[in-house]
C-alpha cells in the first residue's frame, strides 16, 4: 500500500534585518571623523572651539556653596594627587582644574580621543596616551603599562595626575584596577571626585550616560575622602581598594548633583 506523501513545509523567505537608525549626531560624526583625523588644521580649530565653549560654560556656571576644589583647598597639603573621575561626567574637568601644580591626564590611544588630548592641551594639561585597567593582554597593546609608568614619573616629579577610573566601553561606574595600581606604585593618594552642573543634557543612548554641561546654571565639584593604597597590598587588598574607590566616586557624584540640584 502506497504511503501518503507528506506535504513539504512552506519555505519562508529570510526575514530582512531591521536596520537600526543611528542618531543624526552620531551619523554626522562618522562622516566627518576620517577627514578630520587627517587635517591638523581642522583638529586644532575644533579643539580651540571646544576649549572656548568649556571656558564659556565655566564662566556662566559659578560654583555653589559647599563645593570642594579638585586637588585644592584642604587637599592641597596632600598633593601630588591622583584625581579619579567617571567616564561621561568629566567633560568640564580641564576648565575647572584649580591647582597651580602641573596636571597630567591619561587619554585613550584611539583616533577619536586624539581630539580630547588636543583640547586638554589648550588648558596647559599634558596628555599621556593609553588605556589601563583590564587584566588582559589588551592592556599592553593599548599602552596601559607604558602610560602607568609615565604617570608615575609625573607624580614623582610633583605633578598631579587625572585618570578616568572606569574602563572605556566596559561596565560604567565600576573602577578598573589601573588607577589603584598607580596609587600602589607611586605611594600617592587617590582623590575620588565628581563635577556636576544644574543645566545639563544626558546622552541616554551612550554607554556611560555622557553628560553635557550647559551654560547659565551653577556648578559643583565634590571630592570624597582620599584613598591610599599600601605599597605591599596583595591581590585581595587591591580588590578591596578598587571597590572602595567605586563607592567613593559614586558618593562624590551623588553629592555633586545634590549640591547643584538644591538638595533634591
């Protein structure tokens, strides 16, 4: 007896991939990034424009009562310091740096970050290119070890150092080990700091919730108690210090926003 034939299953056409529409600002940046990277004049002009905007924002955002000075005020006696900030919350830092000491800042080696290095140069801040913090081979590839050596030399020479504590495109607001390692190697304390302005635009789509400070408001700088890392700290102690730093910068951030938002 002939077996009944099974109907062949209908072949469905492959579903078309939905194209995610990029924000206009991001698409524009992608178009101009390559030509900009090749033009020294264009990069210098854009850096000057950004630096001018930052100076204007500082001018129109007076510090509120209760602000602590970054690496200044009651912290001056502890200099040179390692100032720790979060990604996306640091954009106004070069314009607000108050100490008369020289400052050296770690800036990523990526092509996009070259503009950041040019901008901070406009404020007399030296840039060390590198990216530290990950416990992988990529740290060496990104110049993390070389950058840490350069930052230690700057501290030994009496200059303050600024590092963004969390890892680029890693977990936001979670301190990496690089800044803790620098504190152990140099014997200098970390100043967990934060900057906030009452008028701001948060880029919700960015991985670190980048916050653009806007003019005509008020500004606050808050520095939490300094953190010291013993020269003989073992792995367990280093991890404790890393967690302590994460909590301290979170606290500084919370307090800075409380000051500018009127204690809300």
